């Protein structure tokens, strides 16, 4: 792995770099088996409503971190719980926008308590199912009350009843449209599914990622902004692999690519909670 990273960086013909990180001793197969965990439905029903459809005059850059709507980077550990981190980050964003408060919410509550349907704790899940659970559950508690353990536990119903924030539903962004995704991200952080199974993604360390990746959606992350760097447009994406991966836990992924699905399928299955 290290030799491959060195030769990639030496070639220096891409706008991003790879680096040795905490995954250096894992083969790519071992890595994807333990880290990803998005259960994709490739033909999800089309969105009934998309409230940002008529959004115009979008800002050229957006960074929800600067608006105080993004909590510090978290680490899902050796558990395929990206779906919970993706949904929770989007909910933390909308909670800040509606209440003015940034509260770190509990992924562990989702992994322990949302086990019916597609969401199966460390085995993987879907962001929309997480939003449905949170809505039905009438909220989610805080990270500090129900902290992350990185393993499947039994649902602590006492802690679960202690709601710190709630949502009233969710909407899907119209699929395969980076324009639609931009309208949504201009208004709030958005849960997105991507193909994060490639070598370059595993060892991404900085720059605008243009890398080789398919559209086999296997990982849930959160789009928390967009912008442009040296003529290359990008999405600003919050990951849940700790702050030593990527750009302090974030990745900038090329935006407005030729493929309608977006780079690594980022525009295929995006959704956001409403509150």
C-alpha cells in the first residue's frame, strides 16, 4: 500500500494526494468490509416534494462549518455505521438552522434502537430509514447522554426518551442531478451516498478528489458545502473516519462532472431531514 501511495504522489498529475493513514495495514477488501455499510436501493422512489426546486441565485461557495452547523469529526470505528453518522450530521445541521443550537446527537441510539427494516446497526443501513425512525421516535438524544461505542448494543429506552432535537420528516433530492444537489446543500447539510470502496478514497489525504471510483454506493457521508479551487469545482464532504483521514476528516470531491450521477455517485441518493 505504501509503495503504491508513493508512486501515485510521485506521478503528481492529479489535483489530490494520497497518504499513509490508520488504514495502511488493511487490504482494500478488508477495509471496505469493516468500514462501509450503506445498503443501497438503486431504484428508490422519486421524490414527491423537493422544497428547494425553485431556489435561485445560489451562492458560489457554501461552508456550513463557518455557519456553526457542523459538529467536530467523529469516528465510526470498525463498524459499518456510516448511515447513522450521515443521517445524524444532516440532522445536527437542520437543528442548528431551526433552533440556533449546535448539538452533537447520538449515532449509538440509531444503531441500537433502529433495527427494524433495512437498518441493521453495524451491518449497515440507509439514511432515509434513519430519518423515518427519528421522526417516528419523536427525536434523538445527545451524544453525551447516549455515547458512541462502535458496537451493536441493546436499545437503552430510558436514554432514548430524552429527546434533544427532533425532525418532522425528510425529502429526497431528485436523483442524478448535481444542480438539484447544489440547491439543497446551499440551504442545509445533506446526507449523500457514495462509492468509497476504492484505493484512492481509502488513502485520500488532501486536494480536490477527482479519483477513480464507480457508482456502487457503499458509504454514507454528509455534504456540508461546495466551492471551487483552482478552477475545479468541488463538494465539501464530512466523513466519519476520524480526523486523521483526508483533510482533517473531510474530503473535497469534484463537482459538476460529466456523469449525471456525479463523482462516485454523489448525486444518486441524497436526502435531508426537515424540521
